[in-house]
C-alpha cells in the first residue's frame, strides 16, 4: 500500500510580475509530505500546468502530472535522507548562479550587491516593449563592465523573429560585448533560430521546445521541479545545462540546487545556473533561512534532507 500524502498549501508574493507571460504577483502552491519526506507542487498555468486545485485533486486520485511526479520524487529522496539523518548536500558542490534581477527592488542597491559580492552574471526578464529592455541592459553593461559582469535575458517566447532581430540590432556595443545569451527570444524554430544566431552573432538558450530542439541554440535551460534534467542531458548531450529554480517555494529551490549539484558531480556540462531566487518573494520563515552570496547558494541543512526541519514540522498538514 502506498503511504498517504499530506498537504500544506501556501501562497508566495512578489513585488512585480516574474516573467513576460504573467502579470501575477501571487502564486499558489503546496508542500507535500510523504513517508517523512517533503516535496513542492508549484504549478505555472501560464506555461500549461493545470491549476493547483486540479493538481491536488488528481494526486489524491493517484494520478500524477509532470509537476506532482517531480514533487513525489523529491519527497522520496528527501525522506530517505532525513531517515538516515544526513543532508542531501553532503559531499556535493552547488553550482554558482547568475543574479536574478528584481524590478521590484532598488536598482542601485541590487547593482551594488552584484558588484560587491562578485556575481558573474545578471539575468532579467525581457518585455515585449524591447526599448525598455535595451535601456536596462545598457545600464547594467556600463555598471558591470569593469568587473566583466555578463548579461542574460529571457523573453519567454513573447517576441516574433522580426522584433527580436530589431532588438539585437538596437543593442549598443557594450551590451553586445556583455551579452551571454538570450533565452527563448521567440517560439522555437530550428532553422529560424540558427539563422538569427549566426547572422546576429548572438548566443541563444532553449527552454520551451527542448524536446524538439535540434540546432540553433547554445545552452538548454532546465527546471528540475518540472522535468528530469537527465532526460534533457541525454537529448542534448553536447549542450551545457543551465539548471534553475521554478521560482517556487524555498523547498523547491533547494531541490533544484540539489539536482544541479548532482548533475555537476556526475560530470555533466553545467553552466552558470539560476538557483538563487529567494529575494524575488516576500520573506517568510523559509526564505529567511536561505542565503546566497555572489551566486553561491548555501544549502539548508536543518533536519537533514533538503533542510528546514523545524519549520516544516511546525506547519499544519491535511491528509489528501
């Protein structure tokens, strides 16, 4: 008989929208507890996930979605480590991350943090009004030029090819020198991406459409909370992986960090990741426990597994 699933629902709040396809600033999710292990269910309906209520209803019926399947896997791994009294991060190195820019926070303060702590890159969401993104990148390029800070931008596929080409053409030389890659500039099309990549001399990163990706990109973005990075690595063995959080609960953030550390330990090509996202949300007891400096995420170790032991034990849980 399968062990029962217990649930604690939560809501995260951000100061601004977190990507180009969503205007939400409140995000519903749930922690699950199975046989002493914990996982995180944090759907993004904007990207095709069924809403949280439906995720939990299906899970209660024994039916999994990609999101709940990974949450159950997380809970299984986490539970085994907690029962053994060990941290999942023992003996592992978490790859360094870029700085995920928050447009809700003071720009000067964030740039000061990036420079003082030695973050190697800044990643920001791009918007359909490309002029705003160009202005922002220009400011970042000038401020970070002396320290060689790289720039990354994610459009979440909201542009079309022509608009993206105009965007690249409008970038000042200092931005082009600092530009690391553009993620999902427009919906993936192998031929179009390859032509733009070559003709505009710009590196591209693929997230959506990775299953059908063949050429036209330089790196693959993977969110371990949403898919098994091993499948992605086998599909694109020649491309470096950029493992990121799903901009979810701190427990989900730690699961992404663990999987990124495993990928690195197993000899995979792991690029600068996107695991440090705790500052994008209003603080709670979990996020208050997360520390990152210069792109180095400090693992949470209390209680073993993925950590947060005392906080998790103090939550209210209901049987699904």
